[in-house]
C-alpha cells in the first residue's frame, strides 16, 4: 500500500471497534484506512462507498460473503478478519500488509525481471487457487490489488465485488477495472473463476512489460481489444508464453484452472503429448487405440492430439503411415569361389623323428627300471624279461601303425 497519510478533516476517526490512524488509499470501491483494534494490532479497514440503508437483503449478502472470505487460506493473501455495517455503510477489516502495490512498483522501477516475475506468478496463482477453493471469485484482480511484502506477494480485496454487485446502487453497473476485465465481464456474462484466470494473465503481462496487455487509449478501444484482439506476448519469457496465451483465451471454458496454472508454474503439470516427426509412427503399443483414453487424461488446455490411425469426423483416411524406420541391412559384397590354396590348413602329423625319439625314450626308461629291479631282487629276472618283451612288442606295434598311416597319406 502507499505510505500512510494523515486523516482528512472529513475522514472518520473510528469505525466500529477500530480506531483509524491514517489514510492508506482511495479508489472506486471505497477508502482504505490504517487502523488498530482494541489490542493495538494494526489492521486495514476499508469502507465501501455503497450505501446499504433500507436494503436488508444486500446487507445480509455482504456479511455472508465476508464470512466466506474469512475461510480463505492465508497463503499469499491478506486475511479477512471481520466485516460489518456501520450505520448504512459496510466495511471490511483485513490483515495489514506493509508493502508497495505491484502497480506502483512497476511504474517506479519498470518491468520485473525473470526471477521476480516467476515468484510473483507462483504467489498470486497460489492465492487465487485458495480463493477459488473457498467458493469466491475475486472479480477485480489487478496490479493495485497485489501488495509486495517482505515475505512475497499478497492478494487483497477479494470477497468484496460480489457483495457490491448485489446492492441496489450498483446492480446495473460493472465491477472491475476495464484494462483487466475478462471478455465475459465486458459482455455482461456469467462470472466464474475463469474470469480471474484471464485477469491474472493480464496482470502478469503488465508486470513483465510495464503496460496493460490491451492498451490504455480509451475505455471503448480497450474493451474492444479485450473482446476481439489477442495481445502481443513476445516480451514475455519464452517458457511462459503458451501458458499465458491459454489463460487469455476469449472463451472461459478454454482457459486452464488456477490449479492447473500453479501446477504448470511449479513443473508438476502432466507432460503434454507431442506429435512424432513426419514419416514415422511410434513403436507398437506406445499409443492407445482411438477412444481408449479415459476422460480427464487429455492435456489441461489446448487441442487434444489424435492417436495415429484415428480419423477426424468428416475426413477421409489417408494412406497408411510407413513402418517405423530401422537401419538397412548391410549390402552383400562380391563373392568368388575359394581356391584350394586358400583352404584352411589341416593339422600336420608329427614327424617320424619325433615319433622314434619318443619310442626310444620309452625303451630306455623300461630297461633302466628292469636293471634297477634286478639288482634289488635277482629272483625277479624272469619278471623283468617278460616286461622287456612286452615293451619291445609295444614299440614294434606302434612303429608298424605309424608306417601304415604314412603310406596311406
């Protein structure tokens, strides 16, 4: 909020149980004061310009809406503490947030850099998600309703606009700021959470560029662009253009919810399906057949990609896609008959010299064993003779087989 200013001569000094200390600001809806309760806690007290004298229905609606606003989660919002009617003028009391508004900060220092823009987007999206969860539509989300405190952005003035539209004074008017209105607000249609999504995207565009997305050259021209012209988002960070473009869709049903926006900002959104490159199809089993995707599993916003093989209504099927590309087999090289000299060599037999050397070694070992045994026991001479005879016969048989094998080669 702006720096507190002294109370003017015609400003009240008390409202209900609250003592007013200074003037914080004044706008189309009402006047905001810095006040304190009986315990000395500082609060923001907003008196609304609308009069409720004699309109008991509007008074009840205002109090009921204010009670709902007190149930909003306190994350990134200025909590609503109380609401009542003093005389014929309603007022609402909220947590006092010491900080500059987004509109004042951007005008003073220029557009926000990427890091501060991300923090602003996440904080305000979380605030609006909590507001919508409580069943409230802000209806007047704009840079002046975002305060930048030391602990992050805080959204203020929620839970007021609907009560204002129910009064006899404003029943035929439009609540909102033209440059930040949604198309359905401009057209007088039904207002729901998608309207806040649109206003949130316009506010983020202002923070990133320093100016309203739909210009400032007169209310009729601005409202025409809100209804019919897509804003230029080229100055926005590239990784956020698609998200903000979806939020700025003219049709409310095409915009993501604030829960989906926050998931996208935090990187928790489901991966979006992408089409395979031309001339290829996914491997078998990677794409479900048409009609098998369960409801709710489509991307959160934008067109739903079609599985390969599915044909949109009224369109003739095209030629079947080519098979999944694979590496071609290697080209066969030239062949020629194998020449005899190229045949693998067969193992060569051992030479005759090696064979006779081995045989002679066996004879000598046998004779040595026989002589040694005869010296120890002469009575074994007959046995030795038999052993030598067997050895000589074995050598002769081996030599005969070897000679026969050599003759057959």
